[in-house]
């Protein structure tokens, strides 16, 4: 995710120093993949239990659920833009990890009918927790097919007492994009990045509207009853629930084949002409940016690429939706902004392909994506990453609240704090200087390739750095990631 205000500060920093440079990208140590550790499952003779109402995230105790592992979502929604009403029919394929007498899904829209393995189930919905009691217990290791019918008005469901709905209506449609919360406003799920799954997303909308989502376009527009059309999308690589998105509206769709797969970008008809021009000038560089990033981080992890720019003035951020980021139009209101494209595309490796274990690991997403922007600047006539780190260090005196947020453990309220981004990128620069360029870039590549399609924690990453470099980085990690004070000097 990238907040718009952060970008303005970064753009100013880039303007301050323009220095040509030669960038030593480092070599490519091969790295051993860690042995996968299968969870120890209870025996099927154990008495059935109620699955936990949270998956165990320290910051968001109700996020996700216990007792099962989701493997595939088939999300089917019918959307009426005039009423902002969704009617949903979603099938979740999962496997039980306990003997379950009851389990939860996360869903904010009211559910009406639930079946488990084709048998009607009892349901009880409290807040964002949908408790499901199957007709018979589901045994550990058994497949579960859960079908949920639901309907409601997502924009009418606030996120909290002081927070509006994350569902964004537009002049002629809507955009479902958010972090960490958005899934529960349009489909039921095990809503946590540690349980990734494949997705098929089908949306039926009034004829003439376009629907953009993740991955491959399987079909659309296809007739779907009087006055309606259907669009079908598929993401075949494991995806975190918050990265699934849908954008509904009138869009100009640009597509072309690239070496990375089908490039498909969509620009809302409602964008002002100069904004639309700047958006295209930025997002259309996506294949070039992926050339740049894959040269540093290793192969692009997905089979499609692109971007979406809705006409949604209230969308004040960009999000790294898997294979196809969504950009708030504000990034382009004073001209092109390739840096935000670099940020969201870097997340395809760091955040999307390798996802956080818990939300407390958010530095692995935002520090890395911000550092990728610094690398882009360095390669394109801007300050070096070392200079960006030094400038940001100088910009924040010791009494600045900025230093109170340790990016390696920011706390729930500061998960998306600017320090996670900027100090987080400084931390990477500090690690780079501690272990050398070759070890540093080899560590990033090892992280991206060894854990592709999976998850990792901050400690896992530090272990990768130690393994690849053979160097102890405990002190630099403590200084830059975990101490809530300004380090004595910029990375050196
Ligand atoms: Zn980000």
C-alpha cells in the first residue's frame, strides 16, 4: 500500500539530489529452501472442537479463523450500483486441521444460507464472525466445501465506530480495495494473509459496465440474464484475501502480450483528461518496471500484470492487488508518478508472493517496497539509496515521533505508519551496508524465491540474511527495526 502524502515527500526528496551513479547489483548466491514443516494434526478420533474465532494474529485477534486451511475461493457476486447492493454466492474449498463441531468465516454482509459438504448448516453471525455448525463434525484432514449465500449494502457497514466502510462507491460502480480489511465486505473468507488460496471471481453487473479483478480474464462480458452481463476472472497462484479486488465501472481496457504474460490495465472513463494521461504514462510503464525489479529480485512471480485507475476521489492510496495493483487517481493529479508503480509492483514479490505471517511483519512489505523505490531512483538519476536513507534520517530529528515506531514491531495502531515505510527502508540500507551488496541482493532473491507463494516473518527474513551472508545482523536489526529511538547515525 502507498499513501498519497508519503509520495509527495518522497518526490521532494528525489528532487533534492540528482546524481548519476553506477549500481553494483550483486551476485546470486544459490540458497537452499528451508525444509517445509507440516503441522502436527490431531487424530481423527479426538473429540470435535469449535474452531478458534481468530487465526492467532497478535494485532488483530479476530482476523482469520482456526481449524481449517482454505485452498480455493469461488466468489460469485451480483452487483446493483444504483442501490450499492451485493448478492453473493461463494464457495470455499478447505481442509480441516482439527475435528470441527463448529468453525467460523469472516463476513460482514448478512448471510442467509450455508451448506457444508452439501448439507444445510446452522449459522450465527455476530459482527464480522460467521459461526457455522455443520450437520455432522468435519474430521481432521477431510475436505470441506462451504457454500455461503449472502446479501447486503457494503457501503452501509462501517469498519468501526469512527471508521467508514472500506467499500468505495464510484459514480457508476464501486471499488473493493483495502488493507487489511476489505474481503469481509464482499465475500466470506478465512481473512488473514497466512491462509492463502486460489481465486475465481465472477461478477454480474448491468450490461455495459466493466469488471476488473485479479489474474486472468476467463470471460466477459457474457450475457447473464436481461440487462446483465458477467465477467469471470481467475488468480491461479495463492493469494492473500485482502489482495483480491474488484473494480466495477466504465473503463478503457488496454491489453497486450508481454514476456511476463498478458498485460491488462483499466482506466476509468470518469478520470479528468490530464489525470487519465498521467495515469497512463505511469501505469503503462509496468512491464519496464517489472524488467527492472525482476533483475534485482528474481523472476516475476505471477502470470498476468497490469493496473487499474478508478475514478474514486476518496481512494487516497494505491494497493498492491495481486497481479494488478489499484491506484488512487490522486497520485496522478499533478503529472505522471512512476514511483508509486514501482512501489506496488515491488509488492508483487514482497507482500503478494511472499506474504506476512502476521500483520506485525508488515515491514517485510512496506520497508521492501519503499526500498525498491529508492533503488529505482538510484538507477534513474536520483539519489542513491544510501543518500535517500541519509536524507530521511536528517529530516527526522531525535524528538520526532517518527522514531517511536519500530518498523520490525510497529504495534497495531502503526501497522501502516510512515516509519514502517521510511525507517523500514533505512533498515534495509543498514543491513545492506552491514553485509555488503552481494550478500544483500542475494538475500533478497533468496527470500523471494525460497518463499514464493508462501509466508514469512521478520525473524524468518533475518535468518535468511544470516544464512546467505554468514554474518550476524542482530545488532543492526535491533538498532533499526526494534529500538523505539533514533539510531546514533544514518546507515553507514
Ligand atoms: Zn506498500
